[in-house]
């Protein structure tokens, strides 16, 4: 598109996650169309949410997320996942051939925060391996640069991350 350019890796790394979103289903797209035409406004009693969170509650939630318990073994697991993007030859020669640049320390921080938030949203006060695994692709896909060899083989960043998750031992 005219006037837009892909962001360099250093700027992409500043985004917390890269979430893939599909096109809406037909009924969802119909609702979008109706909203655009103004029909949905006539049927909806209010556009405000049923409940609102004040600033103090939001800050308290953030503090709870940051204070969430993560076992040392899970912290080591999280670190090994990110480190595997930088030194994949420890796990597999094929994996090593797929990567040009691995994830930076910002990825470690982002995966930690996202895993804690995921656990908090699930109503737990501790992080599980599944919290880390479920967000790894979203957090890492825009932080790794695949090699030309990987691109030629049709490997995606998600496949690279999934392979790391399969190879790094879960505590």
C-alpha cells in the first residue's frame, strides 16, 4: 500500500504480541454490516459495558498479574524457549538452519508477562506450562527472523516456535 512500509525488526520487537485474526464468519460480518448502517444501534439499548473498572482496580489487577507466582522451574523453561530461538543448534540442526536472528530479551519479558496475565485471567494464582505454551507463538512470531532456507522450505515463524516447544523439555 502506498505510504506504508514494513517495520524493521527493532520496531517489531516493541510490540507485545502479534495475534493472527481470521476473517469474520458470515453472521459476524452481517452484524458488522448492520452496525455500519446504523441498524444495530436501534436494537442495542446501550453501547456501554454492563460493568466498568475504575483506575484503582485496573492498577490493582496489574499488580496481581505481576505478583503472580511462577515456579523457578517454569521460569527456567520460559528462558529456555527464548534462548532456543538464539541457539537452536543445541536442539536440532534443522531448527538451526531455519533461523537468522532469534528473539531478544524483550521477548523473555513479554512471554513472562503474558503467561502471568493468562493465568490470572484463568482465575489461578500460579503459572503453568500451558500458560507459556499457549502464548509462545503470539509473543515470538514477530520477534524471530527466519533464514532464506526456512522461507524456501515454506517454514513459518509459528512452525519454528512450535518445533521449539516440542523440543524444549517441559518441567
